[in-house]
């Protein structure tokens, strides 16, 4: 049996899609266990670029079973659009399984997401406005609708009646337009029909795969610092993108989760609001943003960029049990005279090495840096660790030293081929 959990170790967009696609060449199963179409996972191979949102990144390989597990919130309309888009581009033979326990996202969720953001004004989270928060809130509030109910026309009708009454009350109170039951039901019943063949008990399927000794990749979405529990609350998403959440959100026993690959940019980015101690501005920020094409896959927003933050990385390691690191977008850093890595923070005159719980404290920390020489060489064609310039090698070694995690893979470009594996990850 071999499982590997892929987690974002920063604030998302670390290159999880690329790594999942790369490792999926060896996998039997790829599982998305949380989040929804707030994610945007970019994959590039054979001159083709894909941006996946809710579909797992193993979809390109017809031999892989792709699972959308119970912890996801799935927008049926968007998921179908995504599938149709893939089919139009020739991805016709795929295996997809959607959990009957996954919750669905309906149009009122996005309306409420947008409205909450507006009401919060300058305290807004900067969400993707895809209704993710309101959908998870309904789940916790036990008025959510799950795939299993959604695909049974009469059950869906009954559930939608109750839920929509509550939601319309909320929308009315907020001065927003209400949703008409017949219109929503008619439109979404059609999506339900189309999705029905994919819906099953995916936890049962996973158990069978585990018994067969299959290689299973768990493709995380978002990143540990966006975790609802351990992230920079309230500037987080509404699920847990940690290794610990994988068993719960996919229905496998925790003992099957042993290896966690943390995906990490060679620097840091963040989309949306919230504290970001190593954030840069000015020319250096622009240099990194343009070289790394740091614009959101989902919302096209320019990503905030900063130096690598090993306090955050160490926190992610601790919370998520990361025991391997994939260092991504390494090529972006070429051309800089010096590089800085944050190894600790200072808060109220004291050195700290963890993430403060409150925004009040976290916005006041000052990053402490070590400075390293940069390198000028283009490294996009590098095929091994040995080919790297000395300064780039030292950068990797310093990260390993500061985090005590081995860099098992590094990436020097968006293409599948621009990946250097330093250690076998599937045992
Ligand atoms: P994800 O959400 O973690 O899957 O990451 P995204 O796909 O949202 O963002 C990562 C971006 O970096 C995408 O545009 C990728 O194509 C790109 N990318 C991934 N790895 C590399 C790399 O090593 N070098 C460069 N230049 N781009 C990369
Ligand atoms: P991937 O999987 C980066 C951020 C949003 C916002 C906060 C809450 O591509 O790494 P939400 O819509 O989830 O309620 O937004 O979380 N966010 C992400 N940032 N990458 C993601 O996914 C993200 N998913 C959500 O920008 O700050
Ligand atoms: Mg992304």
C-alpha cells in the first residue's frame, strides 16, 4: 500500500496541480478531498495548458481513478462545464467518481459569499466569491444538500424546498434578490441527471483500492496557512487543507496516511487579504510577479508576493506532518543579486518561531532574515541538482537546514518535464 498526501504549505497556488500531474504518471488513484472551485490548479504538458478547478489532476490519464471525495463542496454547474471543457479538448476517456456525501454549491451560496464580502468592507477576506464559505456553513448548519440526495429528483426537490426557504429568508434580510424554486430546481435537476453516473460511495472505493495496494495520491487544495482551524483566521478558506484533514474528508483511516509532500514556492505568494509578514512591494515584487506570472488562476487577481517564510513553512510542517518538500517556481528567482529567507519573527521585542493565533499579533510581527547570494543563470533547462549554480544549491540546502525537511523534488518551469525528482516519493 502506498499513499502520498500533497499539501500546499503556504497560502495556496504553490504548484500542487503540477506536482499531482507529475506524480500521477505513477499513481492509480487521485483524490481531491476538500475545497471546491475556489482552487485553480495549472497543468502543462505536451504544449497544452489546463487549469483545473474542482476536477482532480489525474483526469488526463485514462488509467487513473479520480475521486472527488466527501469533504469537497461541488458546484454541479461549474464541474460539468469543466468536464465539457476537457472533453472538447480531447480528454474523453477518464474515470471520475464523485462522493455521494460531498455537498453541492448552489447559486445562492455565491450570492451570499459576495454579499458578506461587501458588508465586511475593508475587513473583507478577499474570497474567490464561489460560494465556498456559505456552502460549508450550510453543511455545518445541517441544511446542506449532498450529491446522494441531489441525484434523486424527489429527494432533491424536498430538500431544496426547505433549504431555499431558509436561504431566501437570509437573502431577504440582506436586501438581496431571492431565488425562485422552480427555476433553480429545473436547471439543477438537469445537472443532477448528468452527474448521476459518477456518484457513488467513494470511501468504499478507496478501501478497495487500499486493499489492492494501489498507489493513491491525495491532491490538496489551498494551503495550510489558509486552514480554517490553523490558518490566519479569519483570512482563511472554509475547509482544512492539512494532511490531518485527508482521512476525515475522504473516508480513509488515519493510519494509511504516512507521507506528506509539502508543496512550496521558492518564495511566497498570497491572494486575498490577511497578514503576510514577508510581503514585498516595488520593483522586486514586480520582478517576481512578472517572472512567475503571479496572477490568480481563478480570479485573475495579481498575487501578493514576498520572500520565502520558513516560520510559516515550519508551522505547515508541524501542523501537517510534512516529511518531504517540493520546491516550486525555483527558476523565477534567477537574476537577483541577493535573496532573503525569513527564519524567525520578532513580536514586541521578542524572537518567535511560530505563527501567532491572532491577526492583531500577526500583523505586528517583523520578519528576521538571513541573506544569501543570488544567481544570474537561467535554470529552466536544468535536469539535475548537480547542474544548478552553487548559489541555487545553497538556497535549497538552507531551506532544508531551516525546516529540517528534505527537498525531494524541485521545479524549474511550469511544464511537466521541468521537474527534477531527487528521491522516489511512492514507496
Ligand atoms: P496550485 O493551485 O497549487 O496548483 O498552483 P497554481 O496552478 O494556481 O499556480 C502555480 C503557477 O505556477 C501555475 O501558473 C503553474 O503553471 C506555475 N508553475 C508551477 N511550477 C512552476 C515552476 O517551477 N516554474 C514556473 N515558472 N512556473 C511554475
Ligand atoms: P489553490 O488550490 C490561493 C483564498 C482566497 C481568499 C481565501 C478565502 O489553487 O491553491 P474562499 O473563496 O476559499 O472562501 O477564499 O482563500 N483561496 C486561495 N488562494 N489558492 C487557492 O486554491 C485558494 N482557495 C482559496 O483568495 O483569500
Ligand atoms: Mg491555484
